[in-house]
């Protein structure tokens, strides 16, 4: 299919789950138009709801925290590491949101081990200084315990009181914590979803921090959403769920990205392989020789002890511990603490170690049946190692005899390829393409992305959100609906940009522009990269300028012949009648109006610059 250059913005890459299942429509049939119309109508409803939720949140007066005090500055200076540039920016964004009177709703997307917890600690201390309480919500009991210990250590030189709510606590301890929380004697409460229970009452909650939101169920997210409209909310994640990332990309939620790795941090070496006794022995012994420890992940409780026997057989001198979520609280807590205290060399565990666990001494991870885990999950697991300056290794293992599905193979290949530091945001973007964004508003998963592809879907959401925000009700003539037929040749010759891919990118950038300013920006960047433009490429930019002016004048069609220019106007064209009569009556204009809103102007062999000047003067005279 040949696509006119000025319609190139209509060509988009299709990504929407399994591309093999993509439904193709026949050319000339109305199926595609109907599919788009159906998706657009649902997207419009969704956009209205999103903007309404956002407007309610922004209209509500939240807490305007006071500017940083000496106490806050002292706390900042007591941070034992050097903040990275991105980390500093994320902290500034959060502090600025907290000082504003609109409730904060910020997503901090930072790679595993890139310092998101410190951002949360600064925000928590700021809230506590102003007399408010802070809730820190984490997905697992093990992580709750670890966060509790990290917070206690970081706040050791301050009078801040910190409590823990999880199944590791005895009923007596939980009762005591709840009593202190209600009385306002506890400043920071760290807990699992237990924190969202009805019996948990804060005296004066000011900030809610949610670590790895994607690990919570729909009901928990609804509870979090209700809290969000009044208190400041900070979401921390390494790989945001497609829905959250999507909301941030279309400007519905604020986002800060921490992409800079801490000093001395090295990328994790990742190997994809079949289960292999020799490699396991080599990797474990190498780690033990340098006094390190190993995670071995097997995500099936029913067979985890059999895997334990297999490891004990091939590693007879190695001390192995087993941890999974179905163990009694006390036993699990003891195993985890013993492993942290280096009483075991290998921890054989399910994915309970996935979220945020920080044991710098563990620098090798082996993931059994890696093909059965999701992309974000694999990435999180890999992020449990490489948290010190030592070189870390990750082994993604699949059963010897198993043939992998296309999606599983793609997933593992992406993880192996994105080996560098700071790949979390890219992983989430890939996940968004592989799985789709789902319904941005809640529990339903949506097939819209599979129907029209991710790029077009995102464009539709952006357009709908913008339309609702600007209160635009009447349909204007869209730029892509204007048909332009000019005599001049307008293209990018291969003598100017040799690479086909770069040429296509340039066409896409030009045809996606929506204003003169954007057009000049693209023109400037192309001239910077490829030098002075040939005449046919300059003509391409002029054609786009003519399109923008046509949109403004409600022109739906422009046809040029050697002797005249024909303009066809849409129904929205409503000029001042007196001015229009005066214009047509002036013999110098050489113009006549035909039925069906057609205007014919006598214009011999006009170039595009003359057409632009004509449209400018026509607009001036008529309006």
C-alpha cells in the first residue's frame, strides 16, 4: 500500500500483546473505522472519568507542608552516600509537591537499588516534623521487617517513633501498635496490607508511601485510592504496572524517574540456560569463595523441598535454608534473619524475596523455571543482587526438555538484553507492549490495545484527555482529514538522508507535528544532523504549514492546477458575510465562489510560499 507523505502520521507500529493474534481488516471495508470508533467512544468516557478524578483531587485542599527547616537540613546531611543527580531531582519534586496545597500523587520510578527508599525517608521526616503521621505500605512481611530495620537505623538520631504491622508481630504487639497509632504516639507505621484494615486508625495521617503498587490486589488499590484524595501519596516502583506507567505517560499522574546508578554499582551479568548441575556447582562455589551468598528461586511450595534435596546432593558442603510464604511466621522470620546474619550460604526460596529485599552480601541469583515468571517479576528478582560494588550474576534457568512459548522466549531475551543499570523503565515499557495497559481506572482488563495497538491507543487517550481538559465540545476539522494536492514535489530524497529507517523517522516526526513551533523544531534538528535541506524537503515543510492554516480556516480540501487554486470549505466555515462579498467583489483577488462551498482563485504556477502568503492575506481579509 502506498501512503501519501502527508498522511504518514497514520502509520503506526502495532504492539498489543501477541502480534501473531492481531486481527487484520480488509482494505476498503468499514471494520477498521468501526473498531476505532468503538475504542474512541470508550476512551472518551474513560478520559472524562480520569480528568474528573484528577480535578476532584486537585480541587481538594490537601496539606501544605511547611518549607524545609534546620531539622530537615540536618537529616539530609546525615545521609551517608552521595545523592545521584536523578535522586536529588526526585527528592526536590516530592518536597515541592508536599509544600503545595494540592494532595501529592507522585510515582517515583527508580531502578532496584537506585535510592528510592531515601526519597521516601526524606518525605516521611518532612511530614513528621509538621506533626503528621506516615503510613508505609509494602507487599510482603519480609520486606516490611527489612524496611522497619532500615527506617529505625536511618532515624536513630531523631526522636521519631516507628512501628511495624505485619504477621511477624504477636497479637499483643499488634494491639499495642494500634493503640499508639490511634493516640498519635507513633509517627511512622510500616506494614503489609494489614495497614489497610478497618481497625487501623491514624490520629493524623499526612503521607502514604506505597512500595511496589503492582503487588497489591484490586480491593487494596481501591482503599489506597480513597485515601489518596485527601493525603499526600508517594508510589515507589522499579517497574511500574503498565496502567500506572500509562497514566504517567499521558500526563494524568506526576512521575519522577531515577535513572542514574549509584557510584561503584556494576551491571548484573545475566545468563539464560537450561538447568545444569555443573553451572550451579560452579556459581555457588565461586560466590562462597568470595565470602558471598546465593538466592536459588523455585516458585512452587509443593516441590521446593525436593529441589532442596537435589541441591543438597550436588552441593554436599553448602549450608542451605528454605523459605516460603506458607511457613509459620516465627519460622520464616528466623530463617530470614539467620540468612541475613550469614548462617546459611544458599537461600532456597519462592518469589517472597522479590520485593525490595536488600542483602548486599548476596551477589548470585539462580531462577528455576524462569519461563513461568512475568517480565517485571524476573526483573525484580534479578534486582535482589548487585546491591554492592561486587560483580553480580543472574542465571535464568529453564527445564532441559521444555520448549518455550514465543512470549516466554521474548521475555527472557529482553531481560538478557537489558542487562545495563537503569533498565527498569524500559522493562515496564516492554511489559506495556507485551501485555497492554489494561483499563486505566480499575479491575477490568481491556482488549482495546489488542484491537488498535498501543501507539494508537495512547494517542487516543492523550487526545481525549486534552479534549476534556480544554472543554472542547464541537468537532474541529482534524489536520489528518485535509486532502492537499499540490503541483510541487515534496519529499526527503535518499541523497539527503541515506538510511531508510532514519528517513521514515523523519517523515513520522514531520507528519506528527501539530503546530508551527513543533515544525520549526523538527526542521532545526534535521538541519543540525543532516545539513542544509534540498528544495523538495523544504517543500514538505511548507505543505505541513499549509495544512495547519487550512485547519484554522476550516478548509477540507486544497487542489492546485497550473492556472488556479481550488479551496473546499467544511460546514464550520462561517466568515463575516459582508467581508466575503467585498472580497469576491474585488477584481484584484481574481476569486469566485461556486456551490458546495468551493472557492476558485486564479493563480498561475504558484509555489508553496505564494500559497502560504495567499492564505495569510485571505484569513486577514475574511475574519
